[in-house]
């Protein structure tokens, strides 16, 4: 039957017009379906290290988030950015004003793949959801790796475990050669410029790692707030720096807020330059360290300077070779130039500006523990921190170079070290 003749009540002209309008509708529908298919098409590549899945648009990055949050964790698969990506479309007008939904937003939806930014940037990341835990571009990097990417002009507000690159990094997860620029706020614990929480599996196995990364973020949170990482649990932060202001309630530090457990160099060869403030346990590098010492107590000096029972056991240099360049560090109590309070561990070879202004309870700190193993670190000879040789022949000597294992180089413009991959 000719459907165009089915309406016998119409004239031949009317039937022709009806046919024309029908064809227009069909054509428009096909175009719509085609555009929808383009937005949801498979990634180029096969996900191998030789031919990784390619991401070039905000829509494709959002597709990755949707698939990971839907249960596909992409274990050991590889992704690569082929362009800078602007996430403005997923900003304040998206997701009922909450903005971007992190890639892997819960313990049941985690990213286990490998993501290589290839030197590209993610611009205008916006999240405003205090109900989100594990909040950032990535929510939970679990055994996966994120590297070579910058998150720029980010505005992030979340709950616990909040950071620009990833909310949580753990269980052999890694963030390498990354940077973050913006503001990060969390209503709960574990807030950092690069990552909120860096953690291991139980018993200290399968440790998380942040290396060769930096943050130019102002960071605000509750407990465990740091310029690079909020909480470091049986994991490592090394060769990193932060330049933004850091503010919290307790356990606040220029690089890491709270360091729990660990052995060897949990936080090493790192520095911070921003103002640090809080209520209790506030330090230019770290706020609070509970080291990995094993067994019992002995008589010793507590973090507040009193003598009494302290942890006894194996000595671990949990924080070493770090430099506090913050102009001021302030808090209500337990405030120090390098680390405010520590047990079960011994700081090693840490330094601080002699001009650093330290306030305790609204008054200048009077008594300092000025040794390279003390809470306040060794005093940097006046002006030496602005000379290359003090770093390259001294505190950063063993890791001065142009490789991932020796990543530090000198910036004449900034008069301080930067990472080799930042060089023009």
C-alpha cells in the first residue's frame, strides 16, 4: 500500500507536502542519531600500551568516567590524551550544579588502568558536591597510573579525600609527573592539591605513590590537609612541591597534612612555599606523623617539649630531605617550621627558612628545635635557598638531574628548583 495515498481525503498537492515534511523529519532524526553516535563512539586504539585508547574531547573523557563508574575499571588498559581538553561544558550548569562526576567515584567503581596525559592539560574542572568522597578529575585510582597531565583552573569542593588529580590514590596506584592549579576544598578529612588520600592496602602492602608533581592550589579542609597530599598512609610522596596557601583544623602541612605508618622515606625531597595555618598540629612540611615504629614506650621528649612516655621501636626516617620555604606557619598549638608532631619516627636532613614567622596561639614561637632531625629543621643560611648550589650540591644533590629518578633542575626566573619536565 502506498502510504502517501492512504489519506484519500487530501489532494495530490497536500500528499506531496505531507511526503516532503515526513522526509524532513526522517532526515533530521537520522542526523540526530548520527550526532549521538559520534558522541558515544568507541575510543580509537585497542587499549594496549603500543596502541592506547585515544581521548581528544570532553565528551570522550566524560564517556570514560561513565564507563568506569558503571563498573568497567579498565584494568591494565592504556589511555592517552591527544589534545588539551576544556571541561567547561561539565561545569556549574551540569549535573544539577554539581559539575564533573569523577572518573571512579567510589570503592566499588575505581580506575585500574593507565592514563597518560602526554603533556596535555585538563582545563576548567568544576566540582561542587560536599556529599562526594574521593573527588577530583579521578575519584579513585586503584592500582592504576595517571601521569603527564595538568589540571588547570580547577575549582573543586567535595567531602573527604579531595584533590585536583585524584581524590584517592592507593593499592599500588600512582600519580607521576602531574600538576594542579586552582582551589581545592573539602568538608571532611584528607584534602590536598594533587590528591586527598595516598594509601596502601592493609599491613602496608601495595603502597600508593605521588612523585615528580606539583601543586599551585589553595587548599582548605578539616583534618589531614596538605599542599600536595592530605593524608599519606603507608605510602610515598617524593620529589614534589606546593606553592599555595594551606588551611585546615588539625594536621595541616605544606606538603602533607598527616603521615601514618610507613618506612624509608615516606615524604622526601620536597618543599613548600605557601602560608600554612590551622588550629593544631601545623607544620611547614607536615602536620603530624605517626611512624612505623614497633613495640612499647620509653622516656623521651614529646612533641610539645615535655618529657614523658613516647613510642619505642625501629627508627624510620619517614620525612627526610625536605625544605620549608613558607613565609609563615601559624596555629593554636603544636606548630613547627617542618613537622608539628611526630612519634615512632625521626626526621632527617630537613631545613627551614631562618626568617619563617611561626605563630603559636597568636604569639611568636619562642623555643625552636633547630636541628636537621628536629621538628623545626636546620636553619637555611640566609639567602642560600635562592642559590642553585645550595640545592644541587646539598639537600637535593642525589636527585639533581633530568630523569624521573633525578628530576630537579634550577629555575633562574623563580630562584628555586623546578621539575625537569617543566623546562622549556
